[in-house]
């Protein structure tokens, strides 16, 4: 098959969505398909588009590109919400011969609104004040809704979203597919679990309020009182080290290492030289960094929500805590620090779990969905080449 994959994200592979697109494309190519990736820099002009309107403008430009190149593709896979113009074009002009539209949705906006609304009441939401909340409801939500209802098929990466598309958006169960993210084979590294305390903690993620950074700060402050030797590395935060350091109390700043940017080729060694992965995010789709840490045999402590709950089974391959609960987060982390037996059990089970989350397996599932969408789009009596 000839497949186009499009996303508003930059093509820089260190980004979460870009990582998904690059690995999906590689795995599909390995299966014999011709894949074209379209990132923000391929669709948007370099200047002149205000950031808050990029989704709408990208959607318009992308639809024009795909319309002009319609003969080059059998199916298009667009990451929400920027497929809504293309989806509308297919609905309004079914005879135009546009390839079928398969949407990929990383999470539901209703979760963001619910979670960050609660955080705003606590004064812990940087980007969710009343103007942001209004903009979210009046601008972003309609775009997401249109992207969802105009798609021929929808691929989601966590079960919460799979359920929501059926119950709220009335999507037929035969058109909504749960396909979790994968992990690269290079992250499956041997790990030794040594006696004594494990003191090297690792957090990987952008320095944003919804990543649970307030609870990371408060939990680490409490943990450092009980385990003074503990150290925390904050990596890939895309914020300068001084800003991140100053977010923490002065008493623990010497126990931090901040790495604003980590190249993809250095991520394996980053996991390798740390003992425990901590990820108190308030909501996610299915975070790649969590899957990578688990593949690397790290015991993980994360929150009981969204895609984290799809892959982490509390007490078996990681520990789950309630979102927004710094005290429980600190207690769970301390438990893992002091128990070599627990670290080994959780880490080994995590690595074994991730053996089922390969990009090849993910691509195999997508291949089936794309073939189905293409078959449904074919006029009666015409059989499209499956490609391979």
C-alpha cells in the first residue's frame, strides 16, 4: 500500500508524536509498504502563522496537498485534530476520489479539560486559566470533534479513548481500533538489580503542568527528607536547567540533574544508568518514555490513569498511584528504593510485558486497518492492490 502519515508535530525524533510516526513508518516500510510522512515543517510556511491557529491552517494546507496528490496514496493516516478539513472534503465530495481517512487519536480532550480544570482550582495549571479554558472549548474541541466524526476509521492508543469514541461520539465499534504504541528493540537491555538502596531516579518529559511536575517536586522534597542520598534526573524537559532547578526548594536542588535535551541515540544509556523511573503525569495518551523505561527493565512508578493503566499492572510490572497525590507517590518510590527484591520483580515483569509492544506488531495491526479502509473505499467490482 501507498500510505501518507501526517501530524502537526515537528519531525524532530525526540518528540513523542514524531517518535510514533517515525517508528510506525519504519515498521510499515519493513512490511513492504510505501510510506510518506508529512510533519509541520512539510506543510506550514516557516513564518506568518500564529501558533494558536496552526491546527486550523495546517488542516487546510494538508487537505490541499492530499487532494493534489490523491493518486499517490491508497490511504491517509492523520493524527488528530488536523484531519478535519480532509475528512469534511471526503464527506462533502465523495466522488472526488480522495483516499480513505484513518485518524490516530492520542487521547481525549475531555480528559484534559477535566483534569486541568481541577488543577486550575488548586493554582497548579500554568496554561489553563479562564481564557485558555474558553479557547479550549470554543476552538480545540470543535476541531477534535470534526476530526473524529469525519474519519472512516479511528486508531486510538489507550482504552479510555476507545470507549469514549463509542459512547460520546457514537462511533461504530467496527471503526474504532485500540492499537497501543510500541517500543524499539534496542531498549531491551540486560539489567542488574543490586543489593542496597537504589538512589538514581529518572523522570523524562516536557516541563509542563499536566506532566505532574508539581507532584514530582513535592514528592521528591518529601522523599529527600527520608532518603537524603536520593538523586533525581530530569531529562528531555525542553526547559532551561535554571528554570527547572528553581522550581524545586533550595534544600534539594543539589540533588537534581537537569538535561533539557537528550538525543534519541543517547536515551538507551540514560535508562541504563538510572535505577527507578518516576512518571507522575496527570494524563497522557500512552507515553513512549514509559514503554522505553519498562523495556529497559526499570521498575516504574506512575499514575493510575489513561494509557499508563493499560500497560502497568499495579504490583506486577510497576506501581500505580493516584494522580495528584504527592504523598503516595513519595511512599511508593521509597518502597522501591529500599527493596532490591521488589525492583527486580517489577523490572523483569515490565521488560517481559514490553516484548508484546513492538513496533512491528503495531504496524501489523495498522496494516489490517488500512487494508479494510481501502477495501471499503473501493467502488463495487474494483479490487485495489493491497501492496507489499
